[in-house]
């Protein structure tokens, strides 16, 4: 059975909500969701990777978790 779909915007909002709860990301965090090699992935925008390494890890974790639940809508 196919997984439910979410738009890129919905997935972006879900990821940001999950990582903001952990207080390791900047308040102005933005995430982009794109299709890559047959699956979707999330990419942070305008983030200093050296200042916020925990934030990047949370984004990867949230995207991985949500990818098991949702497909990206066309």
C-alpha cells in the first residue's frame, strides 16, 4: 500500500516544527524539500554548519523519520 503524500511545503513545515522544539536551530531556520534520486530529502537554507551542527543532525533525523511515513506529492 502506498504511503500518504505531502507537498514539499507541508513537509518543510513539519521538519521545521520538529527541530525548533529541540532549541538547537536558529529561529529563522528555513528548510527546502526536493526530490533527489527517486526520493525526497530536506536541505537547510542559510545555516552556519559550524555553529549549528546539532541542528543539521536534527534536520536529517526528522527528514529520515518523515520519509518513512510520507511520499512527496507531485
